[in-house]
C-alpha cells in the first residue's frame, strides 16, 4: 500500500507478579530493530523496465469510483488514494517495511537543519518538478496546504490536521527550489507531511478546497493525469502525462473500474479486469484452475456428471487450499460411472416421462460442466499474488462500564484467547505465516515492531480463572441467583442484567436471530451465545461460500450533531476521516479476506478434530481415562505445515515460572507501578472504576496457590470448561456485537471461536448481530457493545496515527465523553505522555523505544487485543508485472505494465 493509502486510511516477563516487569513496559532496546519479526515479502512480479512492454491499457478493479479526489476530506477512500498516488506529488514513499524514503522525482533532499530553538526542515525540490500547466512546484503550494490543514479555519472541511498544527511558518529558502518549514513544536513524523501535495489552486481557499477537487483535478504532477470519469460505465481513465519529467509510464492508460466485491468472480471469468483484490474463496478458485492447467486437463467426467471438483450445477465450485496445497477432491455430487450409466439408460428408456426428465437433467449437467470449464479456462489466465496487508484484526473490549470496566476482567478475557489458533485459522489456508500479531502500533518487519504481548501474557486458563476470581466472579456467585424460568434465553435475558442495547436493537433473542448457543457448553450451564445454527463452520453451505458485500464505506463521525429538539447526550467521536472512513470499510470488509479461508479450513479442521478425538479416546482407554490439558484447542504437540512440533506437557506439570521482578525492584528502577499495572500519576478514563487492590494468586508466580476464599480460582478438571461465573447472583455475561449482513461471515466465524474460548473459563457471551449499516456508527463508535471485532490499518507513523486510537477519553462540558478514535474507552495518562514524547523525539531510535513502551502499556491495559495481520490476496493477469500484493510498499505506477515478449 502506498504512503498515500496508509495516511489516507488513517494511520520476557509476564503479568504474574505484583508489579509489571520493567523490562517489558520499558519496551525493547533500540538495537532490536523489527523485534525479530520479518515482513512477508511483497508479491508483485518485479521486473526491470527493459522487460516491460511499452503501451497497453491496464484495468484495475476498485470497490467504487472515488467520491472525491481530495485525500484530506472525510469521504476520501482507497480509490482516492489510488488516483492521488498516480497523479500527485508524494515527497516520501514507503518501502516494503513501511519506512519512508525520499522520492527523487520531487526531492533532491529533505533534512532537519536546525533543532534548537525551533525545528527547521529544509526541502530542496527537483528543479524539473512542475505542475501539468508548466508552473514550478514551490513554497506557495506548501503554504496553501498548511493553511488549509492546520485546523484554525473551520471553513475548510478537513478530515485531519495531524502534524500541520505544529508548523509555525513556511517560507521560501535561498531560491525558488528551496522550502523552509519551521515548527512551533518538534515533530518526529515530519516526513508524513505534504504527501500528497496539492497545487495551491486546490488548497488556496475554502471554496476550492471543499469543492474544487471533488470531481476533477485542475492540475497534476505525476506519471499519469486524469483523463475522464464515466459514472455510467463505472470507469475512471488515467493517461500518460506528457509533462512528466521522470521515467515515462510504461502503460498508455490506467483504467480504474468499479467492481463490487460480489462481482469480482464474474469480472475475472469474463476477463473484464487485469488486477483485482479478491477474497480467499475466489483466490482458491484461481489457484485450483492454475493447478489443473499445469497438471493437464482433468479426466473426462462421467456422461452427464459435473466436472471434477465442481459443485452442484449452478453453484460455485468448492473452495480449495492455497496454491501449494493439494488439489481438491471431486465434488461429492459428481456421478459415479454406474450412476452415469443408469442416467443414460433412463434417458433412452421406454418410459417417456422419465426419459424426458433424464434428458433435461443431463443437458443441464452438460451445460453446467461446460460453464465451469469455461470459467476455469478464464481463471487460468490469472495468478494470485499474496502477502500480509498493512492492517490487523483486533478484539475490542469496551471498558467504559460493566464488567469490563474492571481491568482484571479484561485481562482475564485476553488470557482466555489462543491468538495463535485464531491466526492459524485465517492465515494458514491462504499460504501465509500464521503468527499472531504482537503489537498495536507496528506490524511485522517495521523498525518499531516488538512483541510486547508479554506485558499481558499468553493464553492461560488458570491465570484467567484467577483474575476472574479476584474480581469476584465465581461459580458460587452465579449459582446464588434464582433458577431461570423455563424458556428463559441465554445472556442478559437469563441473568436479568440490563443490556446496553437501545430499544429496538437486536440483542439476545431466539437462536438464529440475535443470540445463539455455542456448541460445547457444559451440561447444566447456561449456554453462551455463539455461532449460528447454520454456521459456516458447520459445513460447506450457502453461508460458507457467500460472496462478501462491502458496506458502510467512507463512514466518518464528528459529534453527530442532533436537531435542537433532540440534544446530543452521547459520545463524541473526533476521528481523522481517512482513517475513520477506511476503518468502517475494514470492519465490514474483513470477510472478503478471511471468510473463505475459514470455510476452506473447515474440512481440515473437522478431520483434525475427529483424529484428535479418536486419539484421545484411545489414550484414555489405555491410561484409564487420564485427562489431557486444555491449554489450547489443538492437541499438545500438534503441528501445522511448516511449523515445528511443540513438545506435549503433562497435565499435572506446573508451568515454568515466568521471569518477574518484585515491586521493590521496579520502584528501585524508577518505575512506581501499582499492582494493577497503572503508572504512577495515571488515572483511569472517566467512568471506568479502578480495580481494587492486588489480585491474590492472579499475579503470583506460576504454581503459587491462591488464598482461600473469594480469591481462590475454580479448579475444574484439566481441559474441561468450567461452569458459568457470576457475582452477587448475576452471571458474567458479555455482549458480543457482530454485523449480520452478507460479507460479514468471517467476523462471525472468528467470533464463534472466541466464544468457545471464553466459554472454557466460564464467561458467557451474548452474540448480537446488528445490521451492517449500524454496526460501526451505532454500536462501535457509540460504545454500545462489550466485545467487538474490527480492524485498524497499519501506519509508518505510529506516534501520530496511533495516538487518537489509544488516547485516554476525556469528559466534555456537557457530560459526554470525548473518545477521538479510542472506541474501547480504555486509556491512561502515561500512554498519552509516551505518545507525546515519541511525536516530539527527533532521534529515530529513541522515538521507536518510546513507541514500544507505549505499546507495552496498551497491552497491559487490555482494552484491545491484536489477533492477526490480515491477508492481502490479489488476482493478477499472468503477464502483468510490477503490480499485485504491495503490502506497505508504494506502487511505482510508471513501472507497472505488461511483460515484454521474450526475444528468441
């Protein structure tokens, strides 16, 4: 993904002792670049320019044509970023590790020349850099953009001003090619500014800024320029810019074609596009077609039977494995030779009615087989290029009120999750490394990345139970309530606990509607809400192969002002629009990246589960039914392809004691942490009750017994789920909000796994499925949820882009809560201070250390739990080069094209 896209779309000890270990919360050393995690390489079929043909038209699928060409407006989207990257100046671009690099097409140099008393950056512009009308790019363009984006003039309808508000003045330097920018406050992320750079004709006045670049661009300065927009045909055409001074674009035309996600398969099979982002289902179809093509045509199907590997006539082919996996088996409804012979006999028999019906059926089958073969033939012209997208999926825990306001409960939820299993479920089927993400603020391979999850701890059922017990949630607390009446539903209705849902919002109703029961609940326990009865995990059904439909793109909320007769009393959301806009797209578009990965994994998962169950049964028969550990959903010692086996650990073996420093050592090192992990001077966010006291047993070294009484954790049989927990007769029930529409199957499938993991520690969940249109605005942004799954884009500038996501909410004068983009409502003063220090630290290594410290504090607060980096799957015509799965890297549009014919 380009820097334009990233900015537009936004932005060794465990917690087992009385004090948080200094080594974790201080972050990793600056010498530990990238935290030891390597980025997955870009997959773009890189080729030298000499090997790229001159000319041609490349058709690139986008979700929709851009609503505006101004990347700094609220409704800017991915298509806006795509156009801006091809036609406007980008002073810095990103490499595949997300590091900003000066763009020599526009800059001769850019450097900090003064640090005291003010930071001064000098830009030396390329003397050939001109706008499409011939005017030189210069200081006037910098000044106009700064004045529009600094946030002092409300007449400019801007979406974000991060960094621009720190500038004191901009002036011409020694000559017209030099621009000097002086900052009132030091700014480490100064390389994020002025990309894209607009001409002063667009940013020079509020009228021009608000309306002048919505449907046209008066000037440009890139390898391409805007030629035409055909709203009826759904196309936007870019052509070579004759004034471009750099290496000329290889393509003659670049056409962006609006193709909704549910139309991508048809667009590929009809060869209507050359490049398109695809979901795992469609990626598997392309992979299968390519494999079949390499292996030669499959064996001829029986007369009248569907082609091998096809689904029922008229239905989609079954999803397959990644490109390096085994070929899928024939569809279960393919006719055996005996059935085909019987069909032929019936079609030619004496019973005319049966014969006519048989002939019609055979004709339909032949047409379906022919259509399938034609589709496969078309798909063989593509290849799936894959890497990890610069975005990650997280579980959000709303800490504003209810049980999750207690940080011990949030930590217990986090400790109940097997993040590696969740990552493996999504990433392994598409052939990508199945590693859980260890940072909120950086992705694998970035310099600022370090796995700081040790500040919270890995999956540990015993620790989760101890934390819950210390917070007062015990089996006895749940049983103190009166027995529920017959027919009472699970969740808040069963417990009598009030629901956060407003009137009219679906909460826990009948199974299959708003609240559902998870399989595997302990006998006699109230079942948590979980997967649908006809869940995609239950088998290959219509839901399992449904094509995702994106919705709610471009959503942006700023206070959501109400009419005068309906005064606003809720939560203000001050979200930098490009990040907020794509955030909604990420939330509701996650399914297209992982839905079919989960579906494709179902068969393997079910087979593995059966094998594991058989093995366990056999072991029990041999050992007299000895219980096995329940530390992970996978059997101990199980492996995934490409992963080393982990040794099994006996159920009665204590965990190795984790390295921990006592509170005295922490204080001696200058860190006055309390038992709860809150820094000295920190106060929790408003309306968040602070956890009381230490946690007996919860933070003690592994193997330390908890004191008797309330602090004692339940001791269920190893691997067995515990009964429901509660306090004062109220069961511990969390409302898990997920979108209900098509295209959201992946969220529900991942949510199902999380529900099962929480069930093992006695935490009941009530799954509420809400309409896509209201999921983000009416639930996530407004705080009407306990648990939720959504994604954030990665960024090259975490000190700037991460701050509004994790900033401590502050009360407004009207009693509402200003949360910016912190939809979990969990934050501390110390986290805010670390972000501010990182943003002002001009030493890059020191700034990275501060970002890592902030990340460790965010982990310890347990407001959000990063799960995995999302897959990026792109179907590309085989002869397209220098394009595909870019990851963090900025596309070089002038180098994209078609492979030149090889010389004989």
